């Protein structure tokens, strides 16, 4: 395992930046070709009463994210082996690549053939179950947020299995459901990647930091073409890739070992409260939408305009302002998760977050004009 110290800090910083930039360039460079393929094979998203865009747009952008992410991981693996050799543990790549690839194929299948919701959910559970069998699991939950000196609570394997499935499947669909406005899902994924990157660097988990840097770069490269007004959409393939990758990376990277007082049982603990803050926006959107649909006797899979971004739009705010406000809110929550974590510089991250939130509000200061047609500048 690679560790950060004064002798290799600059080298690792340059390497991490190179991974990010390479993913950005590959993903952005692939978008014109992906767009041409979408047009050729008629993978087009047509406007309707639920959607914001008013013209046909290619919804195959997830292929560009896939190319950027997987090609960067491949190059990173080769270069890491040359520089660090046996210090790199490659075994953890298998569940990440399997999970993201499988969900990408499933999402792309839905883009092409419009799969039934129940069939998609069944395949999602199967994929998540296989990921669990590959060792992505935990047997305890960190409840230290309830008070000091509280040991993690051990849970049964069956409960661990259920929670793992819920986390992977739920978060994958949560990111997918956020993909209702141009740039929203990819932007939120970028902020989350940055939060995870800070945590992994602080915890000396550089192998996963490399993966997150690649995923973040791929999202940035795609956002260049997806921010309002979007030139291409990621489709279910792209949102499934981002959501599934973030879900499994967060479990693998945040789970830590805890030795019990009797020094016999070693627990693999998941700090659920930190993860909930990291992914608060997609989680609260998914939960509220499902709950409201069930309470009204509607299928949880029935598409509608109950999502948080739709509710903000209904107040009169424009498309771009809605996305920027949600960016700022997401960044604040992510930095709160860093603040409650045991990492250095937490106050700095919180201050940066507040600055970003203020800038988001200033950017959207014309919201009054958008809401009130009689508003005039003085």
C-alpha cells in the first residue's frame, strides 16, 4: 500500500492531477464521436411534459464517461505498477470495475430497449448481490455521532447484506433520478468525488483516491457538454455508471477496522452518518419521491415531476439557477461530512464550502427577476 509522506507528496500530487486531467481530456475528446453514434443509431431523447429540454438530444453520453473512466483506470494501473510495483493492491479493482461495468450495460440496455422497471430492479439486485459476494460488505455501523465513547454496533450478516444492496441499488437510482436537469447529476457527482478524494487522501487510501480522481475527471469532461443548455445527455447508462461507482467506492473506502475490547472480534465498520451527508441530496430526493408516490397509491417507479429540482423550478427559478443552487447546497453538506470526520484542515473545507454557497446565491441573485415579472433593476 502506498503512503503519503514528505518525500513523495509532490510526486503523488502530480500523479493525481495527471489522472484527473487525462480522464477529462479522454472523455471530452470522445463526445463528438459519441454524439455521432447516438444520431446514427437513433439513441435520442425526445422532449415531453416531464422533461425540460425542448428538442431532440442524443442520450448516449454515458459512453463517453465509460471510455474516459475505464481507459484512465487501465493507464493508471499500468503506470502505478511501473512506479510502485508490489506496493499497489490491485485486488480491490475487481468489484469496482465489475459493478460499474455491469450497471453501465444495464443502463445502456434501458436507453436502447426501454426495459421494464421491475426487470431493471431485479438485475440491479443481482449485480449488487454479486458485488457483496466479492467482499464489499461490513458487519458494524458507526454510531459515534450519538455520543462520545460509543462503540460501533455489530450487525448480523443478513442485515449487512440488505443494507449493502439497499445502498448500491438505492444510490444508483438516486443519481439516475437526479439526471432531470442539464448538468445536475454529473455536477453533484463531481462534488461528491472531491469530498471522497479528500477523505481518501487523509486516510492514506491512495489506490481508491486514484479511482475517484479518474471518475471525477470523466464527469468534468462530460459536464463540458452537459451543462445547460446540454448538447448531449448521459442517459441511464451514464447515471448508472456514476451512481454504482460512487456507491461501491464509498463502502470500500469508508469502511474501517475496529478492534473490540476483548481483542477477539475485529469489526468492519461503516460510518453511515458521514456517507449520508456525502450523498444527502440524492438520498433525500429518492426517499421523498418514493414516499410521496406510495402515500398517494402510485407505483414508486412511476415517472413524474416530484423531484427536488422540479419543485424548485415550480417556484419560478430558471434551469441554470436551479442547478447552481443545488450545487452549492450539495457542496455545503459534503464539507459538513468532512468537518465531522477525523481529518486535518476540516475548518478550511467548511469555510471554502460556505464561500461556494455564497457565490451560488450571488450567481442566482437575479432569481427575483425570474420569479417576479414586474421586478426591474434600479
